[in-house]
C-alpha cells in the first residue's frame, strides 16, 4: 500500500535476504508435469501437475492432453469467491482411450513429511506445511492431503463415490476452498496465468454456470509441455522448500520486521510457492 | 461440483435446517453504515461500514462520501491474488473539510468477545470468531482486530506511522491478506457487488497499478445510503451471529454430513456472513 515511487525505490535497494533462494534451490519441473492451456486471446495458463500425489488422475490428465481432448472446449463456470471450472459442460464428449472414467480416489496422499512445517495449527488441520518439492499439504495426524489453496487445480466430480476422471477441472478463485480438502482430488496448481481465470466475469446463475456459448471462455489448446515442439516448449522451475532459505521465507511471513506487526504465523496457503521460467 | 440439475433439485428439496436463520436473526444495517459505490457500467458495490470498530476512520469515510469526494475517481490498482484499490491515485486531490489526514490508529479493536468462537486456533491468531453483529475478529489473547478476509475493506496508507485517511481504500481479492491484520485499519466489508472488483483485469505492473486512465475503472458516485433520496435508497440487513442457528451454520462447515469428509474446523474467513436486501 506504499506510495508507488517509495515502494519501487525499496525494491531496487533491497539487499539479498536470508529468505532469498540461491540458484541450487531452483529445480526443473519435468516437461510431462506441465500442462499448458491456451485460452482465447492468447491467454496462457500453465499448470504444474501433482504427478507424485495423484498419479492415477494425473495419468488421465496426460492422456486427455495428448488426445487434445480439451481443444475447443471452454471455461464454463465462474462462481464468485469460489471456483472457475473448465472442460466439457455437457459431459457428453467421449473420453479418449485409456482414460478411466472412475479412477480410485486420490483425495489423500501417502505420508505427511513436509520439508517445512507451519508453526501454528491450521484452521482445517492439526498440522500443515510445504513439501520439499513445493506443494502445500495438511494432516490431521492420520491422513494427509494436498490443500485447496487459491490456484490449486482440483478434479470436479459428481456426488460421491465418484472421484471424477480429470476431464472437468476447477481452481479456487477466492478466499478459500479448503473445505474441499479430502473430498476432491488435487491434480495440480496454476503456476502462471492465474489471472486469466480469476478475472473472468462471474455468473450469477446457480453454481456460477455461464449461460451458454456466448458467455463461455473458449479453450484453444491444452498441451503437455512434452507434447509441444522443442523449439516452442516452455520450461519452468520450482523453488525447492528443503533448505534454510525457504524456512526463512516462511519465518518472515510470520515475523516481519518492525514496525510491521507480526502475527506469529501464517496459513499454508499464504506461503509463496515460487515458480519461474528456466533461465 | 455436482451436475447442475442434481444440485438444483437438492436446493429445491432442502428442508429447513438448524443452521438456517429465522426472521429475527435479520437486523437492519443503519443507512449511515452503508456506502454505495457505483462504478462505470452501473456496477454497484455496497460496503457495510465498521462504525463501531473504526469510528474515526469511518467518520472520515462518511465525510468523504457526503462531499462526493470519490465521484469521478477510479479503481486504479488490481493486483492478482492480492487487492483491488480505489480512490485518487495521484493523492493530490484535496480532502474535504473535516477529514483528518492522520487519524489515530485503529488497527486494533477494544475487547474480544465474539458471539461465536471458531473451534480451532487460527493460523494468524490464537482465537477467532464472529461478533454478534456479524464481523470476523481475531485475537492473540492481548489484542483483538478485524480480519482482512476476502472482501473486507481496508484503509491504504503510506509507511508507518501513517494510518491513512480513508480516502484510499482496498479490498482483498485473493487467497488471503491476513498478514495485513493489525497493520491496516479495516473500515468495512463488501456485502454486494464484490464481483465488480474481483473480476477486474489484473495489472502486471509493480503493485498491480493500472497504467493510466485507459486502464482505470471509473467510480461514478460513492454515496452513504443516508445521503440517497429515500425513494431510491437501498436497505440491507445482516444476519446476527448471537444465536444457535449461526452456531449450527459454523458447525456444519466444520462437520458436514457424510459422505462429505469434515475437517473439524474452518477459518473465520470461511464463515458465511450473510447480508440481504430488506424485504
């Protein structure tokens, strides 16, 4: 909220901080763990896939992308302070060969051993933190799960016991969708272009469903990076969390420098999970 | 995420729940505690003012509105997953008579005695809850404060010790601005029309500042409801929290009916704070 010129001067003058990453903290995201969705108007949304945490649903997502299944479908639901959702609103388009309609549930993940633990209990869990490879996780001591933070990508589904195939995807665009934790499968998070979904017009219709083709925002293509010609393929890196720089970044959130009043904690959804284009 | 027709059928068939408000739970918001801001395109944003919690800053906001100070100014900053901010980006427009440029800080509020306490510690506080009159609050045991949830309205300021006058206002449009708690004065919350701010195009410029007049979204008028002719004046009611129906609504968030898996808690920012037009 600082005046612009003052803030810019401070950014320019800032010395390196113990919370800044070093080069070794940046690790490559594999090409087959990046989904590049281009919306009308050359709006590119880049999704990192949670291949280690929801392998069966991510396998479906990969097959859907390799079959170019999302091309010419749309973002068809944008509900204020809730989610944007895309895919085939009719749920009539046949799924490509090899995509399982009802994969086993992956609402939870195996083990809870984050590289960084948040210092305070979470409103939705007894513990939370960030994995070494940069994913937000929470646990109740028995189960663990990826958290539905802003920009995470979940698998839409019918009523339980459906788990959804991964053809219909959504991302939280508001305060919190944490109450979806352990009830929906998380397959990724948006690492670039979130604004192309978060700033779409809201629909006042039930569940934020757009009225029809005129309101929908078309998907032009959705490709695995590994399926994009090498010369055009984007490469991204995530900031690894298993190092003291990351710990310092979390600590700075909880205990900022005076005169800013620190609150002694922060939500796992409020930890910056940095991603950059490979230099 | 349910299919639309199934979800609509469920809504239509839902019997009254212990979490539903009764008529007596709806209480009038005084006309001088409503700020009605109309943006270009007849986009109406309605703000409930936190007169009891930040009286000096709300007094300023009232004087600014009565002087029609915001008319022909703009929303000039929209930063992805952070805030939308409005007022006079030049900070050159003289403030009306009676508006104090540097009111005493109102970062904190007197006392912490919410009508409903959240069952779990909060990531940013040791306790949190909802006041009888429907505001989210948190406390560390010594201090208490209104929380910067999505849609709350805060007072932008220069570097401390400035508190801001109330002329420049912002609202969180993303995951969380809770780390602003106790560092910025909260003067209200948006009770209608949030989508006219949350869906504005993001700016990639530093701090999300729009490039200039072409990008800014104009404010046509901003009026206290009490300053609007009676025939056109909107009337709103809030849902009071000092009753067992509200407690049941919070409990339902934390402990939904199976097969939905409950998480045993919810964030104070995830409690529905209902407001409706007076019938």
